[in-house]
C-alpha cells in the first residue's frame, strides 16, 4: 500500500506538471523529438532524465518489497522494475495524446529499468557504480515556479546527470593504510544541458543552448553518510544511503567538452 501511495503521488504530480494546462492533440502523435542531438528540444537531457527516474522508482520499490514486504530479492526486483517500466510507458502513451509518443524517451525508460535490475541483483556492481542527478533550481525555473510551474523535472538547466565510480569500492585502495579517504571520493562522468529548458518567458530572446560532457571528481555523500550513521542510527543510515544513491552533491568537473547547436533548436516538451 505504501508503494501504491508512491505511484499515486507521482501520477498526480504528472497531471499538474504536464497535462493540466495543456490541450490534447487532435490525433495521437508518434516520434519527432529526436535522441541526443544538440538541436532537440532538451539537448538529450530528457533521455537521461527518463533513465534516472525509471531507475530510481524501480530501486525504491525493490527495497520496499524486499525489506518491508518480505519478498525475495529477485521477486522484489522484477516486480518493482516492471511496475516502474509500465508506469513510464503509460506516461508516454498519454503523451501521445498531448505532446507525442517518444520512442527515444521509452528507450531511456528501458535503459533505466535494465540498470535497476543489474544494480539490484549484483551487489558488486551496486558497490562500484551509481547513476545520480545533481540539481540546483535554475534562475529560469525559479522565475516560472513563482508563476505556478511545478514541472521541476524539465528544469534541465539546473540538472547534471552523473555516472560515478566509487573509489572506495576498489578494496585494495580502500583497505590500504593510507586509503581511508577513498570511501568519500568518486570519479565521474557528467552530462547536462543549459539554455534548452525551461523556455524563456514570452518576449525574451532564446537562451544560449549548449550541451556539456565532463569528467571530474565528486564527493561520495553516500560513503560519508554511511560512515557517519552506520554505527549511530540505523534509520538515518538507511535514509542517507538510499537518498545519496540517486542524488549527487559536490561534482567538480576537471575537463569539460561543450557542444553548441549550429541551427534552430526544436520546440517541444514532455
């Protein structure tokens, strides 16, 4: 019932974020928003967002069913991941009546679902890698939030998606006499777009669109939280471990590659 409540809350939010003020199309529409191109409406950040959201919801559900529901790890993983994939497939079908049914968005959903299965069933893989988002509300979104826009998911100008490798998961490094620091440090790849979404307010010129791919280091907040709470508070330990499985803090790019579109950026959303 708790998991059903999570799904009900998410479904309610999607209505207010995407559909409440948007008129339906005259007919079902398929495709048109591209993949990871620099002239797509979100510069490809939406695909990473779909993968991250499907992954996150699947993993939350897996732990609910496994830790609270008493189901086996395999059953919990397969049921929760199927529910997450079906939810986002349903969102895409509804988008077909309001925006467009996006094959690339559905591919992102499926990539997140497959990652959820792999991480949930392989403790070693889960120990090594995280796929997280680092977020701070962009100036553009803060202006729109004041006007009632609750669609925080499309604040791509405030998001960076981070694929992190935990140095602390390299046991020979972590267990060395001088290697204790490694549990707090990740090496990471980051991807984000700036200027695509949110759209500028009416009358303002288009933003400076660009994609950013980077390599850098990040604070491993999960490792820090585990170290702080593992022997002090079991609830705080579990909460911090789960939260920082999906959310990143302190990503520092060392090398960044930027791509700027040479033509018109497509309009779009959802």
